[in-house]
C-alpha cells in the first residue's frame, strides 16, 4: 500500500466547477473553500444545514456536489449519512468524486472506498478518474489502483493530450513505491518522451526531471537531438539541466 503526502493545501483547488457558475463568479477555477457558499447563494441555496441537506438531492448536479463540499467545510459530521445516501444514487461522475472527497475529509471511510473504486474503473471518464487520484493524495492515502489509473491514462494514445499530461504530472507524486513500480513508472514516462504530441513530450520531460533519476539523461539528450519543435526542445534542455 502506498502512502503519499498531500499535493495541495486546499482540496477545492481541484474541484471542477460548472461553467455556468464560473461565468458568474470570476476566477472560480482557483476558488477557496470560503467561496463555496457564494456559489451556492448564486443558485439560491441557503447555507443552513437543513437547506444544504436538501440540496444534496437538488435536480441541479452543480448544487449537489457544492452542498456536499459546504457540509464538509462546516465539518457537519452529522451530515455523513445523508451524503452517503446521496453518493449511493449519484450518477454524475464529477459529483461522485466530489461527494466522495467530502466524505473522506469528514473522516468517513466510504469516501476513500469510492475514490479507490473510481481509480480502478477503466470505464470512468479519465478526467474525473484523475481527480480521484488527486483527491486520494489530499486524503494522505494512495494505493496500487490509483497508480495504475495514472499510468493507464498517461500511456493511452486514445485519450486527450490534456488528460495524459495531467496523468504524467501525477506520476512523480507517488512515494514509497517498490523498486518494480518505480522502474515501471520510469519506463512509461520515457516512452512518452517520444509521443507524437509535443505537449505530452514536454510533460514527460517535466516528469523525468521531477522523478530525479539520472538514468534519464541520455534519453533526454537523444530527444533533444531529434526534436523539431523549438519550444519542446527548450523544455528538454531545461529539464536536462535539472538532472545533471
């Protein structure tokens, strides 16, 4: 079992906020926890516990996950059963991962279990699968299912480059890996260094620099020699300096 430190100081930095709300609340992509209430007020939801409990079953999925996050912010431990009930019937992927992390932050093991389940589900939307990985970091817990999730997304050429970049950024964050797991991650990232997509190649180079394995030096040197994109080559050169 793999244990990892938190990646962020505020879990909401990773919450995917609905576009309708982001248009009304500037810079919600980096919203702090204290602004969850503002987003709920936009939707005319009172911030009392009874109103938030009702909001867990609101027809608007944006309201449902924000209500769960607000209950967590308020440390409403007595709301755990209601959040678990809402999670059990929730079908919107974004809501599932956000309700799960709310439970986890409230100390309920059902939150960890749901996030682990999402990590292991290859049919889950890759973007939200990676959010489950990030949230597990925030809960100071990781396991092999989450490592595999990041690996599978990173190496799949059928997925969006942005998802693969996100996965590559997560791989160096895993700690206490076995020697076999560490080598597997290293070799996977090396392969991505030759990906057809420049943005993936750059992400792979960044990941190699973060992994800090000097064995990557000759591979990055070879990548620099044949790289046609100037911007990508500059990234390779920068990361090479970090490893030397």
